[in-house]
C-alpha cells in the first residue's frame, strides 16, 4: 500500500493536500487558539506555492462570502480542462461530538453534521 505522503513526482496536488492536512493538524495541536481565517490563509498559500500551475484560488471577502456562502473558490486543472468548487471552511471542535456546523447564506440557515 502506498504511503499518502510519498506519492512521487506524478501527483503534486495530492502531495500538497497531504502536506496541508499535516500542517493544519500540527498547528491545531501546538496552538489550539489559532483562528479559522489564519488556517485558511496559510493553507491557501501552501497550495499556491506547491501547485502554482495546477491550482488557482479566488478568496472571497466577508461581503462576497455572505452572498455566496463560500470562503474561497478553487480551480484544479491545466490547459483548457479545469474543475472548480467553492469551499466554506470551518474549524471544528474535536472534543465535541457529534459535530454540528451552522452557517448562513443571506437569510438561509444551513446545518451540517458529522456523527
């Protein structure tokens, strides 16, 4: 079975996400008070540095986030083939289970959960 952190040169995006995940867990362990916007900024910077040609990021300010419900939009691909998605980041409280996440888009309340 392949080690997720040793995927070779052929899959830079997977290696970048594995690195970003490890960094996030390390930072949360060392400084649990770190805020979600800081985590987001650091991880988006990591991805930009590690995959400048394969990942494009559009970060939304508070005004746009309140309208579209996303902290950022990213695009994966190359040439004329790209796949995009919007992401709403949340810093989870790992002590509280089940995990319940609430946020609003305009006047709509969205609920998410992990059991």
